[in-house]
C-alpha cells in the first residue's frame, strides 16, 4: 500500500519581484486561458475567475476572522508578487503516475489596522486554481484561532448544481453522520434549499450553462485545520465556505481551527473546463501538497474480496473467511477484507491462523476497526482502540506481528480539527507498523494520497453497501455511476466497492435486492471507479457461474493507473473513461438510463489496434468479442438499458 512521492524538480523564478502599482492584481494560467483578478472592495479582498473570456466565478469574497484580528474588513493593500512554479512528481496509488505541475503564483499582501499581514496566495495551472491564506503577526504572536472564513464562491446566476447535501450531526444509523453519504443534486437551480438545510459537502460540481463546468473542493487538510463545507446558496449563486457544525462528534471539539504562527490554511481548489475532461483528469488535489512523512515499507495496492458486502454480518466467521481467501487466491487478488465483529466471531487466536492460511495462498489480510471512543452509538467491535494512542500502538504491534497488512477504520462522523487529528494519528502510527489505512464512515480525503504514504482509500460516498440495504439505491445504481466519475472520484480515491455479479444481492440469492444492471456494466465499474485497493462485490459462486473470459478480465484489471482520460459522457446519461496501466489501456462505458442507446466514441490512442470487447448480451450477461479500432479511432458501442462495455 505504498504511495511513492518522488520530487524530481522544483523551481521558483520571480518574474515580478517588485510591488505592482495598485489593485486589481491579475494572474493567468501558463496557457493564458484561465484568469484570476484580486481586488479590494470597501476594505475586503475579493476575487473573480474567468476562463477563455467567460465568467466562471463572479466577484467572491476572501478573508479570515481570527483571534489575531479581523481580516475581512478595513484591510489595506500592501503589494503583490508573481512567480512561476514547476514541480514534477510521481504517484503510485492514483489515477496517474507522473505529474508535471506548472503554475503561475500570485501573492497579494494586505494589512489590518494592527499591521498584521494576510497573504492571499493563488496558484494557477491550466484549468486548475488553488488558493490559501497565510498570516503573520506584527506583535510576534505565536498562535492563532481561525474562527471563520469569509471565503465564498459566487457562481453565475444560471449555473446548475451536482452537489451532495451536508448531513445533520448525530443523525443516520446509530448517530454516525455526517459521513459524506448523501445523494447528489441533479442539474438543480441555484438557491434551491438543500435536503437538510445546512449546506453541502466537497467536492461540488457546477454546470455553467453551455460554457463549461466548475469543480470546487479543498486539499491539504491535516491536524492543523478543520474540514470545510459549502453553505446554502443564495438565489444569485453565492456559496460561503463554512466550518463544521457544533454537534458533530457528539459535540466533541471546537468548530474553529487553532494553529501556530506564522499560519497557513489549506488550499481551496477550483477546476474549470469547457468540457468534463479537465474535471476527470485534474490532479490539483495532489499538486498543492507534499508528503508529511516517509513510508516505512513498500506498501502494496491491489484488489480484495470482501464477504460482508453481500453475505453481511453472518459471514464473519472462520469458515466463510476461508472461502473468501480461496476466492481471492483463485482471482489472483492481493487482499481479503475481514469486517466487523471478527474479534468476537473469530477471535484473536484463530485470526492468527487465518492470516497464516491467507499468507500461504499469497493473500494478505485487512481487518476492520471501529474508530469509536464515545462519539456515536455504533456497537460493532473491535472498538475503543483506534481512538486511544496507547491501545492503538499495542494493537498495531500485534497486527504487525501476525502479518496483517492493512486496516479499515469506520464511523468517524465529523470534520472538526480534533477529528482530523485522529485521522492523522491513526495514519502516522499505522505507518510505524507497516499498515495501510482505509477509512469508512468518514470525511473526504483532501490530498491524503500524497500527504500520508500509507493512506489507501476512503468511502465518503453513498457506496455499494446501500445496493444491498435497499432496492431504491440499486435502482439508481446506473444513474449514479454517471455522476460519481465527475464529482466525488476526480479529487480523491473512492472506495465504492464495485462489481456485483449476483442477480440478487444476498448469500443464497433466494432473497435480497434485485440487480438490473448488466454484467458488462458491473465489470466496467472496476475501471470507472478508482480506488488503489478495490474491494469487489464478488462471491464464491461467481467462479462457477461466469464464463472464463469474464474471470480472466477480473484477474487482470489494475487498481492503480498511469494515465486517465475522459472520453465522453454527461452526468445522468452515460460515462466513458479510459485508464492506462503500462502499455495497456482499459476503457469503461456505462449507460445511466433505463433505455438502450448507441454511442460513438473516439479512442485515438488505440487506433489500428486489435482489442477485446466485453459487451451486453440480450440476457444481460457479458459477451466477448474481438474489436479492431479503425485508423480514425472511432468506435460505436451498443449499450443496453443500464448496460455497459469494457474495451481492453
């Protein structure tokens, strides 16, 4: 589960070291298509964003309210400086493996009435913006509390939304929300009240009429800050950045951030494009952050079987876990995930034997843990371990000793600084013992693939467990598959847990929710959804029910990628993405609608190549065909209702 971050080169070259004459200050991306203007209006800093001459964010506010002073009003402009940034780095657990980051940076400095300084820092690369704040004290203050931000995002009035509502604290199953598991709006007008009346979570996608798309999120959040969200929107499209709700984590911890001076906030990110390619392909979450520590081992990514997702709690026993270890071995999977209650239903002594059995099959074990101390009512065990430093380290030493390779930690329910510190403490301690970490019931990862070398993946989405829990989620499964590649997954790894081949999602298949997606659709989601360890919804019976060519694809499909490309698609309609590992391209297409369609796509990188196509049979099984891509790269795909296709 290693995330290798290799900084090849960093260069900062000042091309305007002296202060400019006055505001407004203006900066463009390296290709001059993206532009930000920073100004001061009635003592408050503001900014606006345009792309190819079109407005994508109207005048929006900047600033902080802090214990040091108010940096939202009565500010005076000092100067602004521009520089060029160039950074090349490598990723080993993401949608790309090599990034060459080039950006232009604008730092605009303001002073408050006490002569304390606020830097507003904007980095512009092609299609991407990152901005953050830095504070310096004139009186030598050593600490600061940041009570709120004035930061806002003012969308053009006719923009529409594809965003998830924030959950109310201490709601949901056993009071475990918020956990970023709400449905997305679909092309909704600005000013429409959110589901719960408390705003929206990151990331947030907006359609700017026919001009293009905007994706807003944040990155670089660690133990020094809170996780932020968006407020309710005004009818004219203004979303304010907000801090966590007081009731999160049962009221534990403050809602503001406390930092040492000089202080620097996380980055807010804005990705824009006239189509969805910049949204899908963005690396801005990674570009703006650096590793916080070195990996202790060479962490290994891969695929995993997982009994709980279909067979549920009753499968957490020794004999059933043997079956899923054998399934992993048969499919050449690297991992098996053993979920909640293992300490009671299997026991620690037998778990050691189970880990040994898996190792003999060349399968590594990931074990589930409850994050809980006392901030929700989730009863699953093991608990009262991951929240306590002494207990956590003792447990991790035992896990390392018996050969466990990773942990899944669940039920966090908050974005306060205290909770962000718990995430960081778990990750940092786990690295000392060579353990990779997956989070569920959790916050959005914000640059963590780079920051924490043993961070693997996070849920933070209305994930596949809901397909098992209720029929309505399964009925929306195909539709949602055309939303998530353009919203949640572009900014971070997403542990949706895809690929279900049972007709009914239960152990016996005599009852359970009924799947309407085709087998080819399900296979396509293994490519469509990116997670460095991909937890599949497969069960042992699939080995006998599926043709060998389907199993052969499953044995081969990667979980980390060297390159990702948007091919075609529209939220709610269909989605086609291509991902490359080494010299091999994998193309996934899914139909989000309950009607058949034919789509034409262009795959110039595969022109004149002979490939394998997994497509829809009339009975919804997957058929295999040989496919030769013509010289013009154009291919027609026939997709059944809620159908799909894979080209590889």
